[in-house]
C-alpha cells in the first residue's frame, strides 16, 4: 500500500506547475499534491479507475425456466430442488472448486426466513458445496435476487472474500402472498405506514390514475411483452441461460408421477392480442385498468450468479460476462410503489458516473404494466432498449428470483449484441414503496486497451472543452483514429493542436519517454493514463531532454500548444523516471457508440501502439 501511495505522489508531483520553466529540481513537494486538481469535468468520459484488476465481474449466470405457479412445470417441485440445479451449473460450467466460494447469498421473499434459509443450505449440499461454504438469505421483496448479487459484489469489493454467489429463489406454488396477520393500531395515525399495507394491485391502480396511464397503454405493453418473449424463445436466445431441471409432474386425478425435464418458460402466450385483453375485467377496482392480462404472473423459479475479482477470473482463465458497476436502492411513496425504477435508475446511473443516454439496454421488471409504462415515459426511454426479450408479464415474476434472473438475461443479450451494447441496467419496484437498480458493463469490452472508432460527435469532454468557441478554434469536429497507421493519427492530432492553439500561456510540451521506459530486460515500467480536464494547474511546462530520440523517430513533434481543459498524461511508476509521460489531444468518440471504449481508452490504445512493448498500460 505504501509503495502504491508513493507512486501516486510521484505522479501527482509531475502534474504540478513548476516554479520556473527551466527548473530541473525534483525535490519532493507535498504541498498541493491532490488528485482533485486533475479531476474530470462534469461531462467527462466514463472514468476508468486504476484498480482494473479489482473490478467485481460476473463470470457465469444461469436460471431455471420460469413456470406458472400451481399449474406449471414446477408445481410439484420443492424450492430446494429449484435452487440446487443452478448452483451446480455455476460450478460445473466454470470448473470452479466449490470450496473456494466465500459465501452464497440467496434472495427470497415469501417463506419464513429461517425455514427458507435451511432449505437453501440443503440446496447447496445437493449442488456439491462443502459444509465450509456459508449461506444466508436476504429479503428486499421484489428486488431480493438483485440485492443478493449486490451484497456479494460489495463483499468482494470490501475484501471479505474473492468469490461469491448471488442467487434468487421463489416457489409461489409452495408459498403464497399473504397480508400482515396482525396490524398495529398505530398504523391509522400514519398515512404512509397505512399505505404499506395496500395490495400491490391497488398501488398499480394508483399509479395509473395519478400519472394518467391508460388501459390501452397497459394492454399494449402486455402484448409487446409476450410478443418479444415468444420471439426470443423461438430464436433460442434463452438456451445459454436456462438450466434444464429434471423433476416430476403429478397428475392431480390419478396421483401418477411423470418424470419431466423443464427447460422452457411456460407462461408465454404468443397469441395475446389487444382484443382479447380488452375483454378482461379489472382485477382490483371496479373501474380500474389493471387486469390479469397486464400484470405479472405468479410463478416459480430460481437463478444464480457467480461473481469474483477480475484478477482472479483472469488467473483462472474464466470468460468475463459482465462487470458490476453500481447499485442503488431508493424509497418512494408506498401508495405508488411502482414508480421505484423511475427514481432508482437515475441514482444507479449517477453512481456509475454515467448519464442515462449511456445505457444501451435495460431490464425493468414488469410487475404491472401501469408502473412499467410510467417509468419508461418518465425516463424517456427508447422502447427498443427496454425488455427487448420480454418481461415479467410474459415470463412471470417469482419474487425472490427475478433480480438474479434479469442478470442472466441482460448479460447474455449484451454479449450477443457485442460492440453496440456496453452498459446495461436492471431495475424493479419494491413493495411498501422502494425501487432498486444496478448498472452492469459488458465484460468483453472492458479491457486495459479498449478499442476506439472514428466518429463525428464528441460529448465526452469537460464543460471547458465543450465550449463552442474552443471546439471551433481547435477544429475538434472529428479526429480520425487509424489503427493501421497510428503514427499518422498522432501526427494529425499534433498538427491540429499546433495550428489551432489558443493563447501562449497554456503551452504543453509533448514529453518524450525516457530511456527508463525503453525496452530493457532488467525493468518493466507501469503507467497510468489520467484524465487531465478542466484545471490549468494540471499542465507541466518543464522541458525534458532525455529520451527524446525515441519518439522523434516515430513521428511525434517535440512541442505543441493546447488550450487548458483537455489533455492526457502518461506517467511512469518508477520514481526515477520522472519525465516518463506523454500529453495528447483527445480523439472524438460518439457517446452513443461507446461499446468499444471511452475517450481515455481511445488515446490509451493509440499511445500503446507507439510506446515500447514492455510498457504496461493500466
């Protein structure tokens, strides 16, 4: 830790302005050394921290099929027999030693806590986990599965363990939704406490009435959910996430047991249409709009997600399905609990240092069509980004399992979409007035040298850099990134800065890498790229004489000028290599097509193509 702090202090000292341009003193300076001096601007690119190897990543996520409660494929299957297959799949498909798992956290809602905890512990034994692996349950109602994943991610981040499983389980055949058996008389004195006892269907009607969501809008959302779910099933999209479960079906008339293997969601109705839905009567209010056709189904199912540190996943050679970026749980008015995602999603996105426009795909639980439609309208979400493979109206909503199920569905869809899909969000409303959301990043696009692409728009810089006068004078409408000829790209960027400089007080020298960072079998320099926006104190105008020949021979000029507000520095880990850094102007990158890497990574990639091979960029 002390070594890491010393490296950062040395690097930050490079970024402080020198007392004079000709000063060659490198005496330690503690005053004013602060990372905030080089903090990114308000609208800067997605921030890549230096703790790349400490990312919490998802290496596997599986679920059972989702089946109709009391009538579907799991009506005669015990809860532990739902959970065990997905836990076993995590181990078998990754060749993981189950003894390495630090904890198993299972989201579950309806069963009494101690009873379900015992059942889940039994499921872990059925799945082959040794008695040394602990397990616990968590209940945040409809978000319990997602909460379990978030709890495991937080524990890994905190260093409690390196590998964990977040899971979800609900058998609504075995356990039914029930009201509070004995109500405290004080509830009548607290309106919001009283509203916590409202049936969920009534809160759906409240959302529709208060925010004007029509019956037609709700029925249309239901039709679309079934249509998309059926199309996804027919195209085989769920084969990578569903684990077949061998179980039994008992004939209610003859009591005959028939062995079956369940691998398809059985709640999807491909023939759902507006005319049929219009014939359904309101389920909760005589003049209401919530029906059995535009609300989520009561279902059985389970799901499990395997998380670990990125460095450990790489060491084990496991594919990285996604990166856990942020989580937020928020409170809302219990009377309209369905609006929770409209509040939780912005909170989670902000926590991930992103904007809502950066999100490429969303899974929002369709507890009721009323609240789902409202949240999409409130956040102005593109319908082509939300629940692209259907939602809970079609699949069903096994309360404790839905959050973990959504992780498997979202990350597999992001994987299929590849470059065009980098960030995804999962969100749901929560009974008694809450909402939860989590942000995930596609795993295979997050590496130390993410790609860049030629674009025409730049909305990733600090507010200083986005000022129209600065942009027009610098001519940064576009910068071509040429992978086949990176030297040409650097020359082009250098030329633009030289010819369109603003002022002379903010001169920046293109520092050369010292011989300390040139190929040398006896040492290896590590470097970090820092976002250098907004603060003029970031610039260091000291001249460097050593090491200039290497970059001069590769087409990079020795001087350039730049308006303060935009730039990057490449700093050496080695304390003796004080001038090992390179200042570059940013390439433009379309924020809507950032699947191949943010602004930092674009320059990082170009720089890496030019620096000596033993320089490690992280």
